[in-house]
């Protein structure tokens, strides 16, 4: 009897020109291109799984660890990728591709493989642009009209007063029936940004101000490794504390749980742990009475991977949906795919019964956007 094996892994780089540019609030330089790394894993029956996320730099030295292996041995693959994660760059897009391939082999959607709790997830709109007060209000009104139950506002303007004014404008425009979250973006820095993150007292002062606007959570108010500081914040405020989007290793998440640092855990499966690791972590987070709802600021493949894990294994009231038109639209975000992911009128994303992630690559677009590296320009 012929045993199915992995026969090929290919990694390609692509870059979508952005005109107008995307002025991401966390980046001082407007982004003039959106890069995407596409990973394809093919088995001996000709089936192909797809993944995306980090650039996969350094992976070529480890490709042989997967060629000839059983594509369904997802636990083994996750363990090997965790080792590679230590020695090289973050290789988790391959884990996503392996899950997609396994779903196609088994004839199951990934959400079913992850635990099968639900086939749909409700989304919250995640902003990415520091707009004027009128602009923030219009964004909020648009998102509410589209059906989003919650909105996330990013801080980081010239002053805290400016940030608070933007939050107030969003609350006024959205109304009291919508949940609001605030992202302080203190957990990590862009490569050139050497500014120190907030300390506990600075973060607490911000939280005291945003409490008046009834926020659902405050995200990344401290550096991701400040375990003692996070624990203090949780003791000194009733607002939920969220974080973990760039936390990389299982033992770090264990430390966050042990120190009771967070109410909301946000690992992105294409940046840390992969789908297999995130599925296991979601169970640990729920056992501690906390919420697992990932960061998703990549393209539609990474978004789908996170949605499938949450639907199958998580307990999230809603999941991040990057959405800030006209600079950040579903079509820009999901350019590698034939169809962009979107919400219904109630803010739900239906994942369906298609095997794997249920996605299809747009080969013509990928050919037109082929690149040699992963840069935002």
C-alpha cells in the first residue's frame, strides 16, 4: 500500500503596490506596498495546502526535515517547527499550510480539526489609521452600519489628550450598544523605535482615563515581558488587560498565565505557536478562565487560520478583523485570494464546510505581484 508523503514545499514572495499608501498607526513611514509570503505544501497525491505569514527567511536549511514525512503528523511537525523557531525565523506559515493540507486529505474544515465547536466567528473592526476626530466618527458609524459589534481604537498620537479625544469621538458615533477596545501598542517596537514602553504608573494613568468610556479591554499597555507589571495592573483596575500578540514561546505564555497577567490572550498563529500550538494553548487559557482571541493583522490566509482555531477551540466573544477603508480594505488585505473574507450583516464570518481553510489562491494576481523579498517599501 502506498503511503502518502510530503513531496514538495515552495515559498514565494509577493508585494502589492499601495496607492494611496497605508499610513499604519504603528509605523512612522506610510506603507507603499503590502508584502505576502505564500507557502505551499504538496503531498504525493497532488493535494496542496497553503499558508502565509512571516517571510520564512532561513527555512531552506530545514526543508529536508519535512520532505518524505507523513503530512498528517501535525504534532510532530509542530514540535519541529518550534525547534526551527529557536534556530531561525518564525516558520509558522508552514504549520498553517500543513493544517490546510491535512484538512484536504481528511475532507474536514480546519475548525472541525481544531475542536469543532462552531463554524462561525463574530468579528470586531480593528482600525489602523490615526484619523481626524470627524474621520474616526465616520469610521465608527460605517463599521456599526456594517454589523460589527465591537471596534478597536489605536492610541499613539502626539498626545494622550489626542488619543482620548479620538476614543470619545468613536464612542459618541458608535453609541452605547457597541463594545470599544483600546490598543496602546506598548508590547513591542518597530525596528528603529527605541522609545521605552510605559511603566505601570503611566499605563494605569491611561487606563483611568479610558475607563470613563467603558472600554472592553486595554491592549498591550506594557512591554510583553513585564509580568509583574501586568499582574499589578490587573489588581488595580477592573478593565480587562489584553496582550500576547508577539509573545513567541509556549513557556512565555505559561509565565503569563502563572503570574495572572492577562484577561485576554492574543497570539497570532502565523507569528507564534502555529495552529497546532494555538489549539493547545486555547484550552489552557480557557482552563484559567481567560479569553483566547488572536491578533490577525496579516493577509486573508493568516486571518482564516486564526478564525478556524478560534471557531474550533476558542471561547472568544469576537475576533480581530483588520478593517479601515479606504486605506485598508478587505480586497487589499486579501489580495492573494480569489475572494476576500467578509462579515455578514450581524458581524459573523461563516467558515463553511470546505476542507482545510476553504481558500483559493489567485494565481494571476500572485504572478503579477511576484517579488524577491518581503518589504513594505
